[in-house]
């Protein structure tokens, strides 16, 4: 049962990192810092005060920049690497408890977060084009809220996090398919 819970938690956190790299890193780091979540080495560094301050500062810059059309697209280009790396770290930080080999954990986290980030990168330009950029702050805020929700659920209710991640992907696909269908007509 611990293996299943660890894997579900890992999937939820890495999926959340695909939406926003900094929110799940902060959630895991803060929960570790306050003793709610125990992380093995070297992942316990996520609870270090200076790491939390650094992640929080960069996350704040990303939070603001992601609401600005044009700037958000540049951030998504860099986010492809950052979000995938955060997903790999978060997946491994949880899966280590479940005896999954570290290299496999990192690879799975990279794939999940990278896949979510890639989906996000495809959907966002469509939203920008159809709303003239006015929808970007709304979509970005929804992504941030989904990332926070998935992060908390991944720790406390992992199966709900995975179901939520699947829901996010279905909504993104439907949005993309609907807009793509309009272009074809």
C-alpha cells in the first residue's frame, strides 16, 4: 500500500510541477520545514530556509510574469526545462519512500511534468489568440490554483490528486480540440 500511495503522491506532485514548478516545491518544502512531511536526503534541502526563500522569490517573479501576454510565452520556453526538473525532483522525493529506483523516479517525474508543461505550452497560445491576451491572466491563475490544489492533494489524498491531474488534462484537450475545430471550419 505504501508503494501505491508513494507513486500516486509522486504523480500528483510532478503533474502539479508541470503547471507551476514553484508551488509544489514550496508546498513540499514548507511541509517538510514544519515537520508535516519527512523527506530523505538530499530532498530534505527543500525545507531549508534559504532554498524556500529562493524558490519563493523566483516563484513570485514567475507568478507575475505569467499573467502578461508575451512574457508568459518566454517563461513557458524556459519552463519546459524548469518544470520538468522540478517534477523529477518532486517525484523522486516522494517515490524514494516507496523503494522505486532513483533513476526511474527522476525519469518518471520528468516525463509527467514535461508532458503537462508541453500541454500547457500548446494550449496557452490558443487562449492568447482567441482572447487577444485578455484570457491569459485568468488561465494563469487557474493553472496556479490547480497546481496548489494538486500539490496539497498529492500529500494528503494522493488518489484525488491523480484524478485531478487527469481532469486537468481532459479539460486542456477539450479546449484545444474545440479551438482547433473552429479553425478547420
